[in-house]
């Protein structure tokens, strides 16, 4: 249930209809409230007519008609500008960053307030009537409509400023980096049950042979698509309730084919159709990757920005360097966090789930492999990569991570050095030699 709620939240946050719809409903409620006020006390507060300079049905209709027609015209213009911005952004920065623009609350609120003002004025217009026997001019409602029109004008000015800011490369990179920081905070350290130091019973040689079909039961996926989320708490509860040991060998972000194995369950005799359906229901699939549990997707978005900036058609190494800086910051943060254990225990300290986890090596390759491939011939990009790799090496605690970074530095130097001019090579080689000396001297 938790994953379904999170999935719905992500879909609503990336839609251009949800917030305008909510604001339109609020406009309906507001119109009912102001009309009730006008019917109750509006006739006794004649000074309001002086504020709006309207004291006749014809004048009130003219004011509200002007506001309504203006709002729907501006709303159409704002929508068109938004589509143009999305199109230009897709061409300039790639389609992967469009999800961030779709979740932009500023654009959604702008469309919402214009739509709400238009609807409010229409609803108030229907209540105005003027005949010889009865005149009704809702002064409070008309004044509220004018207030909404003034607010809409302020929002229009904000929209122009916001759009011009949001399509700048530093703003886009900063927003994606903020999402990456939030993902790191959510996933590291991760928690799926109680994590303990592996006990003898959890040692690999004491575990079942997961490839042996006589001991374990493979539960497949019922559909193809990207694995978006796994309800880890429910998976642990299922394992505890049925006294199972579950091997989870997939990660959010992977594309799985129909009937591909999701988990393997031990003992095999416990598995029935009901349990199989119960486990399959906790996996959420979709047509595209999301950032909720997939940290590599956000890293891929940043890396794709740098790769596109390094293409021959754009040739913008400075944007690539900004991306490298933000990726380096994120990976430094990741190195400071405790990686979750693959062994997950229930409240009784029984091993219930063996889960795949995202490692620093996986994240590092996702972040920098493509950038290094396309940017090694640019001296500024190569030098910045060297600096970031060294900073990561100094931050790394495990020897495995340090060996990975040392190998990456050596590879980068071997690829870049033949492509540089003599002056560029002199600076690059000097920096590389300094880093190599640090390898030998620093602990």
C-alpha cells in the first residue's frame, strides 16, 4: 500500500492537471462562500461598491466578463509558453531532464491560478441579475474577483521571471543535484528490517543454494517494465509471517522482462499461489524510471547533461565541469554514509531477506564512465575529473573503493595524455604525477 501511495504521489507531482484541478475546486468553494456573504451582509455594506466602482448589474457583468476573458487568454498563452520551454529544454538538455520541469510547482501554480480566476468569474456572473422587481449585485464577490485578477497579474510577472531562470544550465544542474542529495539521504543508510553483523547462521556457506531449483522457488514478474519501487517493509513482514528466507536479486531501476525472476524463496515447500501473488504485488513497475528508490537514475540525468554538453554540436565543457563538480559532491557524501548490509533481520534476529544493494562502484561508473569517454580529450574536463577522483580517493575508507579510483585515474591519464597539446600535457602530467605521489605517501 505504501508503494502505491508513493507512486500516485509521483505521478500527481509530475502532472499539469492536478494542481489546476484542485485550485479550480477551491474557486468553486470560494464562489459559494462569497455569494453567501453577499446574500447575507453584502446589501448592508454599500461602501464596497465604492471600492469596485460598480453598483449596477451591467457594470458588474462588464467587470467580471473582462477579467474572465483576460484570464483564459493569458492561461492559453502561459500553457503555450510552457510547451515551448519543454520543447527547447528537451532539445538543449535532453529528454531525461523533462521530469524535473513537469514537477515544477511554480508552473503548475501559475496555470492553476489563471484557471481558478476564470472559473470563479464565470460562477459569479451567473448570479448577477437586474430586473425592475429585483436587482442583485454581489459586491463582495466582484471585489474578490478583482483581487484574484491582481494576484494573477503578479503571478504572470513571476512566471516570466521563473521561466527565464529555470532554463539556465546552472539552475537545472542545481535542481537535479538537490534531488540526488534527497535520494542519498533517503536510501543511505537504508533500512529493511534490523541490520546486524552477519552471524554464523547467515554466513554464505550456511545459506541455501539459490540456483538449486530443488531447494528454492523462483517467483517471476508478471509484466515487463522498469522496476520502480519495492515495498521492503511488506517483503520482510511476509518473510517473517511465513518463516521464509527470501533472496531479492533485483534493484529499482532495472528493466525486467515478463517471467523474469524477482525473488527466490526458501524453503520451496512454503510457496503457494496465494504467497506468490502476495509477493508479486509489492513490486511496482512502470514505463520509465523514477527517482524514488532509484539513485542511479538521478545520477544518469546529471551525467547525460554533461555528455550532451560535450557533444560536437554543443561543445560546452563549462557545463560539463559544473556537472562533474556536483557529481563529486554527491559521491563524497555517499562515501561518508554507511552502506546497508545485504543481510536483513526481523525483530527476533532471524535472517529473512538477502537484498541487493547499490554499491559505490556502481554509482561511480554510472556517474563518470560516459563523461570520461566523451571528455577525456578536453584538457579542462580531464583536469577537473582528475581533481574530483583524487578528492574521492582521499575520502574513501575501503581499499576496494580506493583501488577503483586509482585505476580510474590511471585510465584517464592514459586516454587523455596523447590527445593534449604540449602545454596542456605539461600541466596535466604534473598534476597526475602529484596524485601518484599522494598514492604512495598517504595512508
